[in-house]
C-alpha cells in the first residue's frame, strides 16, 4: 500500500522492488533465455541496455537481515519519516516504507551493489545501463562502478558501455552527473516538459521551446548524448494531454483511478507525431517510451504502464506508427541528424524551422502548430542555396532565389533533405 494518502494499492510488476540483485525474475524467464535474448538482439544489430536500480531494494532482501546497518535511517528528528523527501534528503530518502535505501556512502555497500551491476554486464554481455533515480545515488558509487566497468569490461574487452541516468531536477543538477568516471548522459526532462507544452498546448509559443533547446545546448553541449524522451513511467502520456483527455490543471495521478483515459480528439496523434519528429531531428538520442510510437494513452502511474498492443491498431495508430518508423529510418540514414550542427532558421508563435548540417549534407525541419494550414517561406543558408532539396513526407515545396516556399497542414511537420 502506498505511503501517503489516499493509500492506493500497487504491486511490484514494474521490477523496481528487487529482492535479489543478481537473479533473473522467474516471471520474466530464465537466465538461459536472457542469454539467448541478448545474443539474438546482437545478431540483429540491437544493443541491450539494462534498467538497473542501485538506490534501494525491497525490505525482503535477505542481506538486510544480516546487515540492517547497510541502509539509511527512515526516521528523522521530530518524528518525521524520511520518505519521498526528494530534494531535502536527496541522498538518503526512501521511496516508500517497504523500500529501504542503501547507504552507498558505506564502502562495503557500494562494493556489493557495484559488483552486482558489473555482474550483469559481464554475465549477459550487455551494452549499458539505464540507471534509475540517479540523483539519489552519491558520487562515490558512480566512480566505483565505472572503475570496475573500465577495468573488467571496457579496457580488456575493447567494448564501450553506455550509461544514461534518470534525474528529475535542474539542468545544473542533471549535468553534475555527466562527467568522466560517472554517467555518459541523462534524460533531458526539462526539454521534454517544454516540448510537451509547445506541441500539446495551442497557446504556448515555439519561441519558448527554441529557448529551452538553446539552454540544453549551453549545459550539455550542442553535440551530446542526452536522452530526448516522449515520456516515461513517472508521467502521464503525452497524447492524453494533446488530445484533451487529460487537463494540464488537474491531478493526473488521480485521473487514472477515476476514469478511463482514451484518445477522443484525433489531433493528439498529429501533435505526438510532431513531438517524435522533434526528438528524432535534434542533437541527442531519441528515446520512445513504449506505446508512444502508436499513441497509447494513459494517466500517471500505473495507468501509463498498460499492456503493450502489438496488433489490431486503428487507422490513426497505424498512421503514427508508420510515421515513427519513417522518422527512425530517416535519422539512421542521414549523418546530419546524428552529427550535424544545429541552427535556428525561423521561429515564431506557431512556426519553427531549424537546420542540421554536416559538411555538404543538410536537413531542414519545419513545424506548423497552428490549427490551420499555413503557407511558409524561409531563406536557405547561403552555402545551400544552389542545392536541390526534397521533402521526406510529400509536402509540395517550391525553391526560388534561395528561398523555400511550402504549404504545411495544421499540426504537422515536414523534413527537407538534400
């Protein structure tokens, strides 16, 4: 049962309440099956990154019976409980009364947990970690883990290990974990929230989103490995806001317990397509939360963790899925979208145009978030004014005197490549 009122009941289906740090959960499969899964993924050119919880365990973790001193205190002065004090007690707080937090400042505890993490990489030939609750884990642990990975895997085996963390907080806090010997990247939640507002809310200006993106560059560099997300397990689904089925002003935790959240206004699919196009074409690594590729709805946890749908998609879901696939292919095949410099060409309340360029390769991304179709004109950078361009999504474009002119539908985008 959840710690604060209204004491809603949850189960550990999500895997974040471990009672062992080195065993495959029998409900998911066997160790042999995991070996085979990773082997098959690698055969198809797919990397496998493990979602790892270093911060806490379930109270039934056997080691705690022997070493109860290996956890932080749940009791604070004044009869307060050290539970969900995310910022006030950032490195010691518990997630719930049954989820004790490891005292990772204790070298013995840090050795145990980092040994367990290294075991998974070595045993199953994994390619990296998605680290849960990274900001609640002290620096000494990250440096210990990286030393082990470098000496046991990266250097002797000559293979890189990618580590991305989950941290809710300021860009300054997020960036403090991205250093040699710590994490390679983190999820860019601040950019996501601004992108969500810009693409889901009609009255929010693209100027705000462009400013947020520039802030991201100033903290993490224009060429970075930050995870640009469509959502995650701690937030309501983007499409539920974009379609109006969730209000930005309501309690989105409560909503999922009280009513069935669906997609009643199909404009949500077009707005989500634009968000995905944005993530696929800016610097960083695009991260699609499962189900967002076709527009799965949902309020906050646990409604945002519905069972995956693999078939029988409706026409709007099929449109979004095919659009997402095309965007992924475009990104994968165009070096400008991986390594290219970024330049804003035009930004206004409803129109956003930017360029990614890599040597002679150029990709121009055009968004229209207006409720109506818009005729858009912009000037090409001088070095590309004599270059032929083609639209990736079929919009008719006219190029004349170094300018591109196109008519873009409401809540849509176009990607123009040379």
